[in-house]
C-alpha cells in the first residue's frame, strides 16, 4: 500500500543495504549516529524486517521502556508483518524489578506479569523484539530449563489430574480464592477450575470430566460469565523464583537477605534465553551508567546490612558483572545508537560507523499555519510527509484541517488497501494522514521523509496500559461475606445471630436452612428459598444490637416506629426532588464551534467514564431544571477536565462561574490548571483566597461584582458576605464534605437556582445515599487515566532501616518524598530524625499553623525541587499535583480516617512512574479493631478507581452518620443499614403515589429434593449468595439466566438444583396468580386460593372438569398427581399455566 511503500523507501538506499548485510553476520559492531528518538525506533523496526534475527533493544531504564513501547509496537506492525513469509513479530518488554535491593517486598504484579510473559515467549521460538532495561541484564532470573519445566500446558480433550492441577497452581504462586478477581487467583468448584494467568487478558475456566479436560473458556471477571472457548492454554508461574519446598528452608525467606541468597543459588541470567539475536544499545554510555548505579546501589545496601549484623550475599555473587555483559553483547553482534556519536563502551575494533542526520519536529500547537508552510516547503523539496494521529477520529479531523489550509492530504487506513482515489505517479512530495501509536516526530533529510505526530500538533499523547478490571464489590451485601456469628435481620422476626447452614430431610425432601438464633437461644430455621427476607446487619462494627425475641412483639413495634419516622424523611426527600423539578433555572445553549475546538485541544484521550460524565453534565446544563450532579472519581482521574468543559460551556453563554476548593493550596492548583487549559481564549479568571493581600482581594471582589471576571476560583473566602457574584451560571464544588457548617449554609443559598457540579474522590455516606435515592444525579469515573499505575501500598511497623531504604530508593531515581506526621507539636523532632537517616537530603517542614506566606513559599520551593523531602501534616491531603513525588510515608497511619488515608495516598502516583505508599503503624497487637479494619481496607483497595468503593466500606466501619438528620442514627442502628434503605425506598414509592402491593408469599411444599449440594459448591458463603439471588428472582426469565450462569460457572446442574430452580419458577407463577399455597400429599396436589386470586373463573371451571379435580367452597383445589416422582414438577407447571 501507499503508506508502506513510502515508509519502506530507505530500504532501497545503498547504506541501508550495507547495514542489513552486516547485521546478518555474527559478532559484528555498528554505530549509527544522528538519529533522534523517534527516528531510532523507525529505523530499527525497518532493519528488523530485513535482518532475519530477533532483536534485544536495550534502554537505560524502565522509563524508556514505557515511552518507546507504543512506538515500537506501531512500527513492528506496520513494517515487519510479512504475509509472503508468514512471519509475525511480537514486542516483549522486560522491565527491571521495582523493589529495593535485598528487600523482601515482592515486585509489583504488573512487573512480574511482563517479565514472566517475556521469558515464556523467549522459550517458544517465535520472532520477537525484546525491549529491556539495562539493570535487567545484570539482575538474576530463573534458568530457562527450570522456567520451562514449571509451566503447565492444558489442551481440550487431554488428560490432567485435577488434584495435581490444584497442587501445581499453589506451587506456581497462585492464591486460592472463593472467586477469581485478579491475576494470580484460582478457585475450584467440583470439576471446574477458574484461574487468571499473567499472560492472558481474561481469566480462564477449565472444566473437567474426571481427569479429562472437557472445555477451556475465557470469562469476564466482572460478570463471571464465559466469553469464548479456546483449545489450549499455557499456565505460567506467578513469579520467577519460588520458595523451596522444604518448610524449614522457606521460613527464612520472609527475610529479604535470605530471599536473595536463595536467588543466588538458583541464579540464571537473561542471556540464557537469548537465541539467534543481536543487540541494539540505545545510548550505550547511559546504559553503562545505569549498570554502574545498580551495582553501587547494591553495594551500599550490602554495606549497610553488614553494619547491622546481617549477612547478605555480596553483589558480585548476585549480579552479572558488567564485563560479562559486554562480552555477551559483543559475541552476538551489536548496533550502537548514539545520537551524539559518542564512543560506546561496547565498541569493537574495526567497527563501522554510519551517520544519519535527523532533526526533531517543532511544536505546532496553536500555530497550524506554520505547519502549512513547512509542508509546502517539504513538497517543493520532494519530501514525503506522514502525519500520524493516535486514532481514526483524530486523523479525520486533521485531514479536514489540512484541507481547510488548501493542502491535499490523503487519508490512509493502515489496515486496508489505498483508497480508490489514491493518485498514481512518483512517490515524492506526498502528504499522507494515518493513525498509529508512534510518538515523537522526526525528519530524515537523506531519505526525504518527515513524520509528524499528535505530540507536535496537540501536545503529549498518553497511551493506555493494559490493566485488570476493578473488583466487583457491592455497596449492599449479597451475603457472600456473611460469617457465622454475624448479626442478621429478618424482615418479620427482627435481629438475630447467623449460626450457619443446616440440611434437613422432611417428607423425602432435602432442604438447606439458614439457622438464626434469637433471644433465649430460640432458633429459626429459614428455608433458603426465602433468603430474600434476610439482610446482613450493617452498622458500626463496634456496635452490638439487642437480639429480638422469636414470636415477640418488640420487633414489630421497632419497625412501626422506624416506618413512621421514615415517612417524614421520605416526604422531605420527595419535596427536595420535587423542588428540583419545579425550579426554573437557566438552560444553556448547545455546544458552539469554540466548545468543540476547546475539547479537541485536550491533550489526552478521554476515558469512557469521562465521556459519559461530560455527556450527562451537558444534558443537565441544557435543561431548565438546575443541575445538581455529584461527580465521583478517584484522585487524578480527570474530574477537573469535566468541570472545565462545563465552565467553558457556561462562559460561552455569558455566565459567571465560581469554583470552590477547601484549601488555599488546592484552590491555587485549580487556578493554575484552569489558566493553562484556557490559554488562548478571551476568558478572564481570578483566584480569591487568603494568599492575596487585602488590597488584591478588594480589587478582585470589585471585578467579580462588576462582571469583569468570567471564572473565579477560591476557598471559603468566596462565601464571604462582601462577595457578590454577577449572574452566576455554574457552581463547581471540590470536596464539599470538607467545608464547615456555616459555609454549607451559605452554599445552600448560592445553589438555589444555579447549576451545581460537586466533585469528590471519597463521598461521605450521606452524599452517596442522596445519589442512590435520586435526589442528586451521580456520575462515576472509575476508568483509570492513561499510563496511570496503581500505588504499591505497604504496612510496616516503624523501622529506621525500612524508612531509610524507602527514601533512598525514591531519591535515587530523582524523585521526592512526603513524610506525613500529623502532630505539629513533635513535627520538628521527626524532621530531625528524617535528616539523621538521610543526611544528604534537603528537608522542609509544612503544617497548617505556619503563616500563610511562609507555607506558600515552602510549597513552591518543594514544587521547584529545591527540597527532596517534605515533612508535613495532613495539610497535603488536598494539595498540589506534583508528578515528581512518588513515595509517601505516613507515620502512625492508624490514627487517620479511611478517607484521609485514601486522599493522602493519592498525593503520589500522579505520573506514569510507579508510586509507593508506606503506612507506619505500632505493633499490630496494640492497634484498635477499627484502625486494623481501616488499614486492611485501604491496603486491599490499592487498585485504581477504588475511592467510591472505600466510601461504601467506610459506612460499615464508622457508620453512615446523619443521612438526613441526627435523629435517624438510632433508627438505622435499630434495623441495620440495608433494611433501613429498603424501608426508605418503600416509603418514597408509597408517597409518590405508587402504593406497594402487599407482597404475596405463597408457600410451596412438593416433597421433591431441591437444594444446592455441598459437594457441588462446598463454600457456604457462595451457596448463600446463590440462594439469595435465586430467592430474589422476580421473573422466570431471570431464573433461566441464572441457570445458564450457574452451569457456566459450576458445571452441569445436579438434579436437586434443577428442581430448586423449577420450584422458584412455580412460586413466581403462584405469586402472579395470588395463590396462598401449593402442597403435595401422597399423590394429591392441593392448591389454596386467596380471595384476591386472579384466577379466571372460566379457566378454573374448565380445568376442574377436564382434570376431574375437586373445588371446595373455601377455595381449595385438589388434583390427582402421577405416581412417578420425576413427573411431579412438570404436572404442577402444566396446571398453573392453565390457570393463567
């Protein structure tokens, strides 16, 4: 195709042919100088397609791996795919482990996944390019033979003992769980094994019949439903090194020193995996420097540990020496990429050098007229210009823009043939527009080729990192987490204690019952097909409710009292909702051309959740009803971009916008972000906070009142009486829960008839419930931003060595550190301790009792990297976005609330660099139960986008507080949060004029075996969850879908489960007919009708006469049943269907 022909033109040049022939040999050495970063990956990919070898592309650090891999992926796909040879190339990445030298902490899961996947592919004989960071060449790994022998290969139709698979998975580092929710999990249910291997995008479900593999299916991690079938899989280890099998030997591996001694004993190197390949060294002098720094770092840690009386293995016995690496490289052949043409330490005698002068492409952001002139100059000089955008939509937009500038671009789909109107003729002076993931434009004058990317046109474009889906935690319990001795609430009988499940056989029918203990030890045996009547008691963990008496009246009185109170609350909610509907606000105009241009200038790609939130916000703004939308998204997830688009829309209609932030630092951050984003538009902004002098504040207040300011951003200073907003159209509130009572009263006045957008990372429970009840609209942003990595969270008892190690590790990679100590009285002594541990670091102190100006200066100096460590209080909780700070150490983390811990941890990890959070705690035995629960939750929710889930967890740990007034606190405690929500929703429905029909609960006793056998699903909580879902099914369609899901997850349904599902269908039909009960006695079926039954009299008479049934005056129907047990349910179904 045309694009490929132009990109492959360099192959025709003589010097390229010479390089290609040299690269086909052995033990050669070539230096290519002059190529910039964008040109390097293009040229190497072009050479790879011709050399007939695998390539090992070495870069100085992990940062270069992340930066170059999208570009290499594009060029390999574009240039190296060869249909005529039937070859396909795979890009592999092999990052360096991100743990401290001699540390027992495991590498991040993503690092493990990529390293393991690369090692496996290297053993399979496929064609590949391995992108590897220099320190990984020296770091030990498992030898190839040992690694290959550990993988498990499974094929459909093959045999593999099921018991052995379970044992092997544990040996490979997989964790057995009730349900697979992340990489490294596996679960077993009868003859089905679910697992999530690191090299797969989706988890896998392996179904056995005895030891024969019947099927292998990918399944969705959220729905747990199968997606597609596969014929075979390879299950890879979850780690490169496994612990010894001997328990006595594995115990010391908890110590980092012992772990490294174990690695040295089984030491292999990456070189052992590399066959038929050549090395590409990107900036050899920097690679040499990286190897030196790695060795020095290990040496420093080695000496430190020796001084503490520990005996680590020396670095020279652990790391591959640099001389050995250089020898390995020279033996295989090497291409040195030296932009400046400097001497390479890997250079050989007789090396050939080639110079390819290239130049970078200047930024045309906001100056496309300059791009037009450059393209016209290129055309006159017969240069071909290729414009690469990240996606098809952006490429089409750029093509339109270039046509508007009277140029003649040709849009090329990289996956298809040229368009029908592609011009013929010489390949000179062409202008092509296409799409791909390459970043970094370049110009190669000797080849008359110019490549321009979106980075030069719109700014840096980030690319998504493949990541796991978030766990499917629910806000209201589905009983999956119910434990014996937990409190439960039965709608009719009140609060009791769950005592487990018990199977009972009655009249030949085996059923499983939930056992609930009430006052005086009385026990209720609840059939599990009525589990929808039970809720887990959710309230403050430390609160122990009073048990009700089985058959007593107290529970009914409590329910009556709560319902009465809820009637008032529901009326208030209804009034609030109705008031929102009745108030006439301002309806904003549809998007303008400027709005589209403003949004197109966004330098990143919107996440799907962002797009949905923006769409919902605009629909609200264009409606006459005032917007009241809660935007809930994790720290750094793009909430501000959503707000800025709303602000721009409001400005286009001549309205004023006010944005409120809880702290001066956060207001300053927002102001700086807004100014940068709105640059180039005639929009006036101001910042109003205590950071300004009195004179400056007075002037800004005057300009706000006069309508001279379009967007004002400030703290609670904006809520002062002297501030008069002029024609306010949009109010944006960041973290509303952090404002005081008086400030919230002022906010209520401002909100009356303007559109309000509230942003939060961890909403308080009251805010959540207002959204759930429909009083506020809710938008969730749970999709991680591009190139954002989850934060590795570690709980540690305070240890000077661990603190020093964490700080030194961050400073060694050029980063900065937050050390949070939340007591102003002792912060100076803590700063002295940190200074003693890190004598070479520059340390600053920040806390809320400092004068504003002094605090501002400290923060600005820290942002400018004049300090390495900031010892501070929680004042940074809603602080500045500083990408260079990627380690936070929180002293006495047990003293912080969950939302605080979550916000503090969110201060790091604001870039594409791995971030670390260390929670320092006293010995675990001295932690309160509540603190232990908080810390466990915050550690568990380390994956991205978990702020909303943490808010729900926080509800159970500390209680929901005041939903709509403090008086409700006791009512929630009396009935539990889940039932309280249900009763409130019922009250709202009733007041809306939708009275709840009295729920008909027909009983069904047919004497057939209907239960979930323990041998089929051994886990009691999983059975409970399924019973709950079965009992809650409202239609036969829901039951059928549930049946399919159960077959998929657990295998063929046992006879008793099929009966259970059929009985639920019969109960649904009986409920539709308003029947009282259906019973079987011997060979008789007895149906009791209610007076309100909806059975047609004509159908009833017809059925009675045709079946020779008996109909008694009191509404009792009696039918004869067949003697065969297997026909009973079918016969009952037939009878009920004829009554409908």
